[in-house]
């Protein structure tokens, strides 16, 4: 019973003692880490400059050593590998103690988790001051990291080297409301690279299940907003390569208001049942290249949204998911401008859609100069889609306005579909113009129980080469100058 009456003074004393030991240990470990690296570096330099046969020549100059490395491991700033989820345990058995002891342990665990975030911020701040500075998440370690913003401006060629595993908090209640938009937020960066052999794990399963519960039972206390895993804002000359991004609560990799982006050889994955987990999401971004990557999630492999232009997506394996999409655009009568999009050399396996453009009724603006080419589809429900009646509810209000769609090419879309080969549903008032269908070869899969016929409405353009199924021969009509003038009149908002 005495243990059950731990007073406040004792708790404060235990906490201060623990904090002193933890801080001292972190400082010693950091010194050991830097000393070890420095000795290894100096030993290598010394061996290279030693005279032969062990003769010490007075003329041999002392090797010059850098005053400070530009390589910053978060371990050297006091970060402790805290395993997975809440396994960052303070090793104390509270089974015989009171609730106060357990609360104390939870508090100490929180400090451990916060220390990783602080170590990352400290390493970032140090590396930011050096051209070519590197922040390292070391291999063979797992770090649970709270939501954090890593921002510039920094000196050029800053690198975040992820070789270990970083994990987002798995419990929804542990996310502060101010951080529900993203887990790791990068902003105001220029000439920055994320690379490495490691993994960013969003641990989003609780968010997905809560979303489904919220839809079925109208559950409360679940935020409407879910966080994106890695998000860039107002950043330029950005490269993301080689890493894995998995199980995000929402989008995995997002670029807002950014320019000069390259995503190369990344793997992005989440279960097919995970809602709204786009692989790569682009918004108000230009000059973007996405290549040689494997993406399979519960939503679009690549989502191209309002304000995007000069986008090149190629050599991507997509599936499961909803394919590669432009939109939805023009929601709530908004203006959407998207242009100069090239999607080519894509393999899609068991996706809901293939190449898709989707817009809301009533929108303004335009989608123009879009090319989908050399796309292999297998068991894709609807490989080719333009949908100007997009609706994410059971019923949406009919509206006459539409985002004008022109200059869209579907070229060499080949493989199997499981529901319908092509679905072109263009606005009654604003037809789709200059839509070209070239060498389309689509056959129903053995599991196909859907429509065998193409569905096409108010779409104008031309068809070339053999088309299969033959119903696509009548899918696009020759458009008059009057039809084209109607479409161009809506483009004025994007000039």
C-alpha cells in the first residue's frame, strides 16, 4: 500500500533524475559517434600520407581536416530508436504500482518520442547551413516521429538520406489538430533531395477503418481531415528517389505550388481497400517528371489536379488503384486549368480505371494537350475514360457549365478490360473536341460480365488505325468549326 501513495515530490524527483541520465547518455553517445567518425576519417587520411617503410619524413605535411562534417545523423543529436508504434518503452514494471506510475511512464514515453522529432529538427537546422549538407536516418533503426515541418530556405543541395525506417504515430488521438494535413511537411526548399534505401511508413490502418466506421455509423471524434505522409509546399528543384512510402492515412506523396520536381524509382504501396490513398498527388505544380516507379494503393496511382502543366509520367507500374487521373476538376464552379500532360509507357494491373479525365458539372477553365500512349492494361475495369459528370455522392445537381476538354490523344491502349472498354461522357453544353483514338486494342477478360459496347456522348475528334472493339469506330465524330468555337470560348479563364 505504501507504493500506492507515491507523492508528487517523489514523482518530480524521479522525473528529474531520469531526464538528467537520459540527457547525459545522449551527449555521451553523440560524442562517441562524432569521435568514431573523426578517428576513422583521420586514420584513413594518415595511412594515405605515411611515407614508405615507416620512415617519418619532416617534409611530409600534416593532412588538412575539415573543421566540421556536412553529414548529420539524427543519432548524434540524441535520437533514440524507439521501435514501432508505442514500443518506445520506459522499462519499468507498473503492475504493482498505482495509476500514477503508469501515467508517469506514459509521460516519459511521450518525452522519448518527442526527442526523436527534436533530434531531426536539430540535425536539419545544422545541415541546412551547409551546401550539400546531409541529414541521415541511419540504416537498421526505426524511429517513431511526430508530425513535423522541415523548412527552408537552406543552402543548395541539401539531402535527407532515409536508410532506416520512419513511422508516423498510429493512434489518431495522438495527432494534434494543427497537424492533420500532413505528417512530414517540407516547405520553401530549393535544390533538395530525398533519397535512400529506407521506408516512410504512415501507419494509416486506424485512419482507414475509422473512415469506414464513420460512413456506416456516423461515428464521432474522428477528424474529417486525414494527413498526407510526405508533402511539399512552394518548393523548387526537388528530387525524391529510391525510397519506399507505404500505408499513408491519405495521399502518400504530395506536391503543392512546386516547380521542377523529379520522382524516380520509388515504391508506393497501400492496401486496395484503403480509401483516398493516392500515390502521387500534384496540385498547382509545373515541370514534373515521374518515372520508373511502382505504385499500388486504394486510389489514383498518380493524381493530376488544378493548376498543373508540363507533367511527364512514364515507365510506371500501376495497380491496384484507380489508374492515372486528371481531376476531379471544377468542383463548386471553380476554375481549373490543366495543360501539356504526357502519360506513356505504363503497365496497369487490376485497376478501376486506366487513363482518366474527370470533371465536375458547373466548372470553368480547360484541360488541353493531353496524351496517353503505349499503355498496357490487364483486368482493368474501364481502360479509357472521360467523365464530365463526375460525382462522389449518390446524387449530384445537374449543371450546364463544364471545364472544356480539348486536344486529348489515346494512343496504343492495349490489353483486357473487365467492365467496359471506353467511357466518354462529355458535357451536353460543352462538347469534348479533338479527341483522338489511335490503335486501340481492347478485349474482354475471361471474368468480364459488363458492357461489351463503348459508351460515347458528345465527343468530337478522329479515330485512326484498327480499333477493337469495333463500336469505338463511332465513338468520336467529326467536329465543325462551330463546335470548336464553343469549346474555345470557355478557355478564356486560363489565359
